[in-house]
C-alpha cells in the first residue's frame, strides 16, 4: 500500500516524539524495531536494559535509505569502534552480569535522516557473524559490504565464529579445520526484492524488517546459494538498476543446529543524487529513441509481419546485424555509448536491407528462414537460461554455457526447416512483441528486459559468468521466484 507524503511525515513525527526524536535517549527492546530521525550535531544514545543472563551477544543495527548513518560504541566514534553506511551494525559481546548496552547514532551529513534500528539477541551456542574478521576495521564485524556497477552487484562479509559463554575466551579462528572449529559453519545467502517501481523510504523501512532475523529471512527471502568455510565469502549478482533488493546471510552451525543473521544490506544499483541517469530516470535519451523506433517496427511485424514479407526481412536482418555489430565495436573500440548505438542503428539498417536484397536477387528462402530462425532461437535460448537453470554451477564455465546456448539456438531453425511458414509466424509474433517489452523497459522497470540484457552482459563482460541472475516476478501484488 502506498502512503501519501503527508502520511509519511506524520508517521515519522509520531515515531520521533515517541522514541526520543533527533537527540537524547532512545529506549530499545530486544527484537523490536524503532524508527528514529537522526541529525549530524546531536547524537542519539540508544540503550537496552534488563538483558537476560542467557543472552551472550547482541547485534545492534540501523538502516536508512540513501543517507549514511554513523553507529558507534562511544560518543566520539573511532575507526575500530564505529561503522558508517546506510546499513550498519555492531556486535556487543556481553560480560558476566552485564544487563545493559549502549550505542550512539547520528547522520553523517547535515540533513536529517529517517532510519530504523533493532537489536537482536543470540545465545551461547549461536554462531557469531563476523567473529573471525581479518579484513575490515571492526574486531567483530557482522556487516555485509556491497558494491555495484551497472553490470553486477558484489557482496562480501567476514567469516563467523562459534558461539561461547559470557566471560570465556572466543574460540580460535585458526586452530584447525575439524568439526570442533569454525570450519563446520555454513553460510546461506538470501535475496529479497522490494516492490517494483517503488523507491519510497517507508517501503524500504517496512520490508527490511523481513530480512533482519533468522526465521523471518527464511520465510520471506529467496535462498540463492550455500557457502562452506572453504569458499570465499563473496558473491556476485546481476545488477537491476531501479529495482530495490535486500541481501542477507544466515550462518548455520550444523552441530548445534543454531543460526544467526548478519546485518542486511540493500541497494537500488543506482544513485538518488545524480541529476542524470538517477534512480528515477535510468535510460539515456539515445536508448529510448533507439528502442522506441524498434518497437514501432516490431509491433507492426508482430501482427502483420508474415503478410509483409520484405518488412519482416528488414526487421529480422536489422536485429541480427545490430546485435553482432554492437558486440564487436564494444569489445574492440573505446567509443562512447551514444556513438556506438548510432553506428549500430546504421549497421542494422544496412544488414536488414542486405537481407531483403539477397532474397530479391537470389530468391533463397532457405537463407532468409535460417536468419529468422536464428533470431527466434537466440530469444528462445535466452529465455531458457533466464530460468533458474541458468544459475546452475555447471554454466559458470563459459565453454559449457556457450556450447549449450548455441545448441539450443540452432535447434529452432533445424526443427522448423520443413515448416518455414510456421517458423516465420512464430518469429514475427515473439520477436516483434519482445521489442515492445524492451521499449517499455526504457521508461519503467520490467524484469522481462533482462531475458536478453543478461546475455548481452555476459557477451561483453568477461566476469559476468560468476553473477547470479535472479530477477523478481510479481503477480497480484506478491512476488514469486
């Protein structure tokens, strides 16, 4: 449900008045979320009292949409006792008899920031996220670090350690690799999609709560993969600019059958601050012109392509030539995007006219239908690898992937070699209608555009094979995967 701006402001003000405002004291309860408005000048002191004696670790975390928050153990933060970002957390290892914890919050920038905070307790047998950190500044770091480009998203996190009782020394991280060491731990990586085309703060604040605690993550998130301690604790996903995504990791101790969650992290794979190509307007003008023009021709071909044979050939020849030409000039030249797209349009037109001319001069239906079959086969094969099949580990190998992809694509013209009429009707309808989807994707987010976009990314980027390519599908207000 969308909230009007006035309603959002009212909710924020009520939360601020109830829970301490932008300065002063913020009283928290374990496992309960609290919204808080932060500023740069007046730190908020977050306090939890009356912590039960069986709790050994408390993970305190705070989340904001786009403005960074500083979270620390001390009022004057230092590098080793604080964290800065939009999704940050700290681990408090409790001492014997300790029943209270304190943290300090403030925004990094001068503007006020709406954030949500929670503290999650864990017992002595629960693993400790980030307990064997050797890479980041905090001694125990439960955070997931995220970087993104227009192509992929990279998350990484510190290995966990085994749980232990209050006052005891933590288990050694490098004492061995047996079942009595941290090497028995397993890491389940989860993904959660925010509602499509909704970039509001309140939507993020409400949905990130579903990805903070173990049981809620399992109930709402999509489990993407499981890592062992032998694996590197970093994972790549395909980037979905404009689509909000939340990631989290559950570390599981198979001996005690206990689990703990890291601090969830979110991204839209775009910038809210940029004046051009920001989260609200992702596509360049040249892209909109190119695909809108292609969609007009594709829509005509979808309904009338088989009746207007030369137009159909021009359309299919354009797509066939434009794709390979764009890949070629992108791989071998350093030209700007707009220049490459313009040259691609020119090459596509020449390719389409050449296919029409070859049919007019030689009358070879077989050659024309082979090109049309390859275009449909390319789309069909992309659809096959757009399913969860494409994320199987065997297809991380480029040789296996491209041999399989090419075999599936070639299967279409081979199967329909004796039925050119049916092949042409299917190709005109499917390819023509899909160009309309690509045009729509230039203006609003749609997952179906990634059927071919992920393939183009794999062709153009040598390391895209390591990325998981899951995307959201929304039906009747709910997501399915």
